[in-house]
C-alpha cells in the first residue's frame, strides 16, 4: 500500500496482506440503493434514508458511512446471508437503525454477508494487479479513462481540459452511469473517479508507520472520521490515485461520496 512517486504525506508505502474477497464490479447505483432501502424499511431498517443520484444507473451519493453500514446489513438479510455489523461485540443484535457507534470488535469478519471494504482491501482491488502506479492502469490519466476534475497544473493529468469532461456537464452532480469507463485488471469499474467511496476504516493519521507487514488490517478500533478513497467528479487527478486518501465524519453524507460492497470468502 501507499505511493512513493510524489511524496504523498499520508500514503507512506508499507506492506500488507489481505484475504481473498469478492468486490462489486460497480459502485452502488441509485436503483439498487432504493430496492434494498424499501425492503429494509419493512424489515427493521426503519430509518434508511432515500438515496440521491443523477439517474437510476448512476451511483447513489449523499449516503453517510453509518447508513451505508446499515444498508449492507439490509442487503445481506434480503439475500439470506449473515450480516456483518452488530451493535455489541457478542454479535447478537444486528445493526439495523439509529446511529451506529461500532468498531472492529462489532464486525463479524467471518460472516458471508456484505460489508464495506477495508482501506487495504480497497487499495489492493483498485490497483487491479499492478504495483507502484498512480492509477489502476498506469501513471497518467485522461478523461477517456475516468470521471474527474481535470487540471493543467498536474503534470500527469493529460486530459488537456480543466474541469469535468464536457459531455457530463449538464447539472451537478457530474456523475457518469456506473460502468461507463473501462474496468481495471480485476474487472472493477470506477476505482478512480466518478464518486469517492467509503471504506470501513476510521482514519489513521499514522498510516504507513508500521514496520512489520500487516495482515488484514482493519484500521483503528474507534474514531469519528472514516476513510474515503478513489476521488470523484469534483476532485482532481491527485485524488483519483490508488493511494490517495482523505476522511469525512461518518455521520455525514456528501454529494461526491458513494460506496461499493465486498464479501469475504
């Protein structure tokens, strides 16, 4: 994990290992969000919010980390799988409503249900089998490869167009339909740009300081701010890098943040 190409301050390179997992090819779109949300409201998930999105085949946005966690549980139960997130560490009470004040010990990591990817899982998946590159396909980026905010001030941004790609600029948010851009080496779309994506981890400012290799790291056990990865339509190429990371309070949503789901194997 990490990136040594341009001296990113919070992306110091370090070794990790991750267990096998399944990751969704696409960011959760508005249609899927609404389908699960409506099911959930009649099955104990009474406060799942309406989603926002440019269209049903565009990524849902404005979803808080807290609501994404509950929605993952709803999707798991809807499909007859074991939920991953609980309100206590004995894993008896499924997190279905209210504020979700949980940490790593509240997660059944062996469950077969859906969850948010850890930061390590997300970066491993984003790279698509490559190593030491800025992006899932190499070291330069163009608007033909991803939906991001172009800037002539960034040397590796070859879009030659400041701002959003012209064909996406109707009204904000300037998202593209999921799957509009070529997938990476693992068959995953939009790991750079479109909407940024929540990860499970609480933000760790000391990321990369560990000397020994970390096995399946889950981040700090508690926190307020949660990791966001992948950049978005409103972020420049610097934020679309595989190693770029920032954070937002977990109870807040943003017009440029969505998520995708994983399942353990």
